[in-house]
C-alpha cells in the first residue's frame, strides 16, 4: 500500500493507546512516512503546544528579536521599548512578506523589506509609503497578528493558539523537578544545528528509549553511565532519565567534562534538556518534512571565562561525537520504516516508558484533531447556489 492509500483514521487506530507499557508497541511505520500525518502534526501538535524557540538572553534588551518556525508558521519574538516581550506572526499585513528576515538581531522598529510597511515594536501599525488616497484604512486593524509568548528559566516559548493554557500549567511537574539544578547560574555559550534525513519522531524515540541503545551505539558514554543504575520516570508531558556518572571506566576526555549525575529531560513534543554538573545543552527538534528534521543545540556552561574555554570546547566535541552516532542510526531507521518487513515494534517495558508516554500523547492530539475536522461544517460552493 503506497503512502496516502491508507485512510488517516485507520493509521491512527492502528495504535492501541490503552495497552499498558508491558503490552505496548511502537507507532506503525506510517506515522513516520505519511505526509498527511506530518501535516496533521503541524496543525495540531505544534500549533497547540507551547514550543521553545530560543533563550532569554537573545531578547533581553529593547529591540532584540528572534525569528523561528513553529507549526509551519514564521514567528518573531521581540522585546518592546516598554520592556515587555511580545510575539507575532512574522507576516506583513500588506502582501504577506516576512517582516524580519534574519534569525536574530536588534531593531528600533519592524520594517517589511518588500514595500516598506513599518510596525512599532509592540506590533501596532506605524506607517506605509504612499498611503494617502487609500480610503477606509484603519491602522488599528492592520498591526501584526499577535502570538502568545512566555518564558521559563532561560527559555522562550510561543503558542500559536490565541487562548492557550498558561505555560507553567503546560510544564507541570517539570518546573519543580528542574528547580534544584539552578539553571540561573548557567550562561549561554554557543548554538549548533544539524539537518537529519529522518522524521522528527525517530529522533525523539531514540532519545526516549531509556538508554537501551547506549551500550551498543555510544561506547564512550556507556563507559561512564552504569546501565543497571539508569532510571526512567514519566509525569505530565515529561520524561526524566537519570544515571550516576561512574568515572572509573571512561576515557580521560569524557570523564573530564561529564561529572556528577546525568539528567535527561524531555518535554512534549520536541524539547530536551541534558544536564551534567556545571553544564547543560538543550536539543530543539524542528520538523521540516515527513522525512527531514533539524535539531538545534544550545550549549550552556556555569563557567564561560577564557580559562574554561578549552574544557567547554571539549565538552561540545564529546556531545557532537554522540550526536553523530545518533544521527547515523536515525537515518538508517527512517530508510527502513517503509519496508514491507516492518509494521510496528514492541516496546521494552524496563526501558521505553518515555516512548510510551510520547506515543500516547501524540496519538491523542492527532485523534482529537481528526475528530474535530470531521465535525467541521462544510461551506457551500458557488455551484451549490
């Protein structure tokens, strides 16, 4: 059966949300290869969740902004002259061009490069060339369209729904769980990104397999994370994987930059927080198509002085080595998800509670969206009279 031949409802119903972890299977391969699923995820999962888009130091001063893609939409986040952080669809109200075209920067106004329409930092319309002679133009109705925005710890989140639940409600128990780590002492250091030829869920599944792949795929990491001591906890929209770090068997480079306890947090749908003593990296997973994604890494360190530069660079190099191993296996998995030899796989109860949570949350969102779509009234066409 070719992609698109199987009804969406049949794909969604192929997953048993009621199955307990000990009896559960993964999502079927169609979830990772069908472009209709990808579109549905954009308009539901990524349009109806709080999505991390950057860090607060990027928008700390008036006029500082970031742009991002969320649910297939371009969004800009900007700090106003009044100190208030706001977000808008990055779409000019005139002819739909992007108002801001760079990933980040600082401006004193929001000026569209296409026809020069100008908006204030609070999103209200300011001016447009040769507007005289245009009748019944209401400036109050031609400002940028707002998007919900909020911050937690060092992270900026946006929500495309005009009336979302509060961010802290969405984060749930993550707020209290992370508080003892004291992220406030960390400083942003550098950003790196990778484009990977796989569905975004393949990457998330890999992250959430409870360390199941670590002894086989990550020899350096496996040497310092005792496999039997690795624990998995799920709550709300969060999975926390933890392991003490045992320096006795690791190589000198890895041991030198990985200390204390490893804590790996995942927040539905696409944010990971990887914590070690004095160090944090965040992984933001951005879907690009049904078989391509981008992962953006932000690196934070407690000490960012010149004296710590060599250690920090080494730490990022260790992270990059691990990512290269993950990326290769994720691309391999993607190539095989459409094989006639594969339908769905069994979850390992000891390890894959995080995947189980992820799949149930995702399918619940997709089913709700499909049900709502089925009940939408159909507007009559001109032919209907």
